[in-house]
């Protein structure tokens, strides 16, 4: 496959399309079936975040999603064109809080706001980091915005024996 690129306007309905494409590509290149729901949830969170950033800061720009299967991994990069690292919650030491820590902080906002109706900034990325072993979140180096990259092992041919006769003989 090499690289497939998807671009879409900042509309929430396009997130579903990105999820479906990600699942189809993951299956086609051999990502383990038990990880497909993880792929769909992770790309949905990353794309929803990018759509929200675009709607607030760059409504005419397109969200970009890149799918790549090089080096025996399936990687997805979601790129937005908003302020770098917008909606990326961080601690003083540069690390990102967990979902639980963010939810604990949700009730510490302004007294007149009902914090139970709003999720804290960065909750989607914290969820992704809880799901996906290999995640990176960084400012884009090719322009303004943020790049969220997630990857999963590609199994495909790695699970197949080198010769069909080996299976018949019982040698694995």
C-alpha cells in the first residue's frame, strides 16, 4: 500500500468516513482483527480533536489523515492546521495526564460553569494513549498545527510459514 492520504473538511460527519477507511486498510494489510476496534476508536478520537481545532481556528483548511504500512507497522497520522499543540493537556514536566487525572480536574473549573457537561482539554489524546502502545503528539514541522501519529504491528505474511509443506508435516 505505501501511503494513502485522506483530506476532509472540518465536519464531524467525516470522522466516520475516516474510521471506516482506517478499519478497511488495517484489515487489508494484516493488522490483527482484535485490534481493529482500537484502530477505529483511536482514529475517531484523533480526527474529532482535529475537526474541533479546525472549526475554531482554521475552518477553511482541510484535516489530513495519512495511512502508511511501511516497516511492518500500520501507522496513521492525523494533522490539523490550528495552533500547535492546541487541546493537548500537559503537566509542568511536559508529560500528559491520564484520562482519570483529566476527569478529576474537570470539576475544578469556573464556579458558574457546570463542569459535568464539559470534558477537559486533552481527554481524547489521553484516551488514545491508553489504547495505543505507540503514539506521538507533536507540533507539525511542515506548517502550523499538530500531528498525532499512532501505529500498530502489521502481521500479514509474518504469521504464515515459509512453505505450505511445513504445515502439513506439523512443523511450525
